[in-house]
């Protein structure tokens, strides 16, 4: 295992040729998922295109792309769902692509997600390749594609775009490319609220580099650039709503979102354990324990501090948010460092055995994704 990638000489850059197996594996898994969704849709009479591009959050992003911010839905209980809850980078890209192509904003979102998914797989490969070698990098990208909720990577959602920016920001941090890291972190901050995880990773890594005596204006520039995206949007929302620094939190509160340390989620799980939905509650407990176990493996693996901070913040924000409990698996999707211990373990196996495990995971992901989107789907 490579323990000090920033000083490894020479380091092979993760160019297209080196990353090609990872990109091919990612594309194959995602195409399998789309193929199963297409067959399921033909049998069920549902439209895969509609399921992927015109439901749930994808509709809100399309509304922002088409008409800007300002759309609201007032629920019977008085709660207000505002489009201001959705960060602007994805709708900006949808509008940019739709203008010259004539695509609908939802369809443009699918194209953005497809390209961003490949970029995310490439970034995940780059990080894993740098730390643990090429084979582990290929497997990490494939594992990310084969996650149970991997179908979200093919939706007009922001997870793929955010993960791409986050993965390449972390790679830039590991290589000491601080300005690139800061710019990518700023882009992540314009994509999702969890962009704070990327900012925290850049700041912690920069502080450690400073402590080691690696001091330069580029490091300081990266630190200053990293929070600009999220800060700009949050301040703009505060000014627009009149809520000041807390304006964005008020918008999220209208959606029932907040951060309570996981208390609401614990009560949600407890209610299922005490009801006829005991099996579902048990599954939720098992899922949380699995995530925490994987994070423990990351620590034992001695992953760089930037990766541990990033994954830790993503996990904390996902599990400790007070609303939309069914979204937890989707919110954990960007936490790709959790997969690195698994990728390293699989890399030690014979190629055929590892491929069989990945194939089974990909098929299970494809079937579950089709079932999920034709049922409750991701809120």
C-alpha cells in the first residue's frame, strides 16, 4: 500500500488510457442498470425516461433551469417547499446544454449526469489508484457504480456531479494542487449542501500541510477559494429571503430538514422496530452499522486525513439530518472512500472471483434500482 502519495516519485497520472478499464467497468454497470429498468418499464407500462428525468428532485432542478428561483409549494400543514433549497450548479448546466441542443431541461439533466458519472468514476479511480494501485482503482469505480442506489447516478439528480467535483478535489489535495482543490471544492459547494464536506477536507489537509512546513501562497489560495461557492449561494438565499445568515436553514426547515444529531432518525428506526415493520427497522440498523464499520475500516486503513474528514462529514450529515429518512442511502452515495477498503480487499482476489462478485452486485443493483424507481423511489 502506498502510504505517502504526495511524495511518491514517480506518480503515474490517471490519464484516459490508464483509467479506461475503470470507465469501462462503470459504464457497463450503469448500462446494465438502465437495461433492466427498460425491461421493467416495458412490463410495468412505465417510462424509464420519465422516472429518470421528470420526478422528485429532477423536476425542481428543471424548474430552476427554466424559470429561475421563486417557485414554491405550500402544503396543507402550512410548510413551504421552496426551490431555493436546490443549489444552482446542476440547473445552470441544464440550461447551458438545453439552449443549443433543444433538449428539455430534464433530458439535459440526464446528459449532465451521464458525463458527470463518468467524471466521478474517473476521479474515484484516480484517488484509489494513487493510494492503492490501478487494480484497486478499477474496482473502486465499479463498486461505486454497483451500489444498491446506483441508479441515482443515471438520474437528473446532482449526486453524480457532486461526487465528480468532490473526488477530483480530493485527488488535487493528495497531489498538493491547492488552487485546483479550492476551485473544485467551490464547485461542489454550488452543487449540494454537503459541499461543506469537501471544504472541511481541503481545510484540514491544508492545516496539516502547513504544520509540516509546506507553506505557499497556493495553499492559502486553495483554503480561501474552497468555501466561496457554498458561501455565495447561502448568502444570496439569505438576502433574497430576508433571513440573513440563517435564511438557507429556514428554507430547509420548510422541507422538514434540519440537523438534530440523528435523534429523529433514531426515533424513526425505533418506531419500526416496535411495529409490524420490524424487518425494515432491523434492516435500517444493519445499514447504519455497516456504514460505521466501513468507516472504521477506513481509519484502520490509514486513509489520508482529507478522505477521512470528507467521508466522516458526508456520513454525519446524512445520518444526523432530521428529515427524509428514505433518502439516507442516496445521501450516502458520495461517500466513496468507504468503498476503498472493499476495493483493496477485492484487488487481492483472483480476477475471475472478483469479477463474479462485482457482476452479482451489479445485477442486484440493477434489479433493485428498477424496483425502487417503479415504487417509492428517492424522495
